[in-house]
């Protein structure tokens, strides 16, 4: 995974996390919040399907999972030390 793909992936993950956190902490009723979350998830899914083919998405997903596992192992080692 090259640097620009990593940057794009990090931005997308950060935006998704920020959006979910914003909705969860917003002063709205649960039903309304769940509806907003579902709508945003569908919008993100549609945007991703329009912009990338499935092979590239699978590749990015595997790369992201690999990075998470790598940093998880480092964190585990640090905590155990």
C-alpha cells in the first residue's frame, strides 16, 4: 500500500469514526440517531462503490487489517513490558 492510499484510508476511517461519534453524542433521540447512522452508512457505502472497484476495496481492507494487527501486536508488547 503506497503512502497516498494509506493517507486516503486513514482519512476515510477518521471521518467515519468522527461522524459516528458526533451522532452518538448529539442531543437527539435514539430512534432519530439510529436513522441518521443508517443513512450515513448507506451514503458511505454508495460513495465507496462508485469510487472503487471491489478488488481494490478488498486489497485496501486487507491492508488496513494488516496494519491494525501490526499495531495491536506492538501495543500488546508495550503493555506487557
